[in-house]
C-alpha cells in the first residue's frame, strides 16, 4: 500500500465516530506494511487531517502495541512527538506513550526492554512534561502524568528526578485543574 492509499483511508474515514475510526484502523491492521505511512501522516502537521491519522494509530496500536517497536517506527514516532500541537492529535499519541511506558516499566516486557532505548525514553519524557504544562486538554495531561510516573519508577538513578518534578507540576496545577485533572493528580500524588 502506498502513502497515497494510506492518506485516502484517512481522508475518507468521516467523523470521529468510533465506528469510523475502527473501520480505518481495521484496514491498517489488515495491511501492517502500511504502518510506516500512517505514522508519517500522524506527524505531517501540514496535513490538515493528521489528527485523524493519530486517532487511527491509537486504535491500531491498542490491538498491536508491538507494531510500534521496530526501530524505523519507534524512531519516527519518538523523534517527531514534539511536532504535535493539535489537541486532537496529542491525546491519542499521549495515550500510546502511556502504553509504551507501562509495558516498559510495569510489565517489564522483554520486547520493550530490548527495543526502547534511553533516547526514546528521553524524548517521551520531554514531550510528556511539555504536554503537562502546556495549554492542552486534560486527557493529554493525564496520559502524560501516568507516563512520567511509570518512567519515574525505573530503578536507574538517572530517572529519580522524574517523580520530584512530576509532583511539583501536579501541585502547581491541581487547584485550578478540572475535576478529571484533580482526580488523576490526587491518585498520582498518593502513589508518590
């Protein structure tokens, strides 16, 4: 499948209705060779529907998280995270970052441990803090909060600072945050 064919799937998927996102995702699940094209579309911010590509990537990765791991994919994914500014694109990508962190840290998944390197983690951490302190919707902030919490649990001393910074940011924003932010923030603070 070509990039144009992948773009056509996104262009014609319709509204954000779950059925439309799932239909488009199923096409990519049936054509895993096109995942690279989908990832490129997600981070092509000049493409006006790149947020829809992010929605579809979320559904694909929800079913096949390991598909994001081959080095061309994880490199493309992590090195372009900071390009995203659209809330509708950031939310699903922040969720994918949370899944990556959870599988890397909590499950101690060997596949993740053998594929994800420090540079990948650093890029996810950097953008996670940006999304937490930036003017983004609460879902992106909560997914980022969880991601940073998970990576802060790594035994490496180089990640010890994560929980300290995460706690500071949550405390700075919790009083003026939404009910969802307050709830998630309180849960993380209890864990810290």
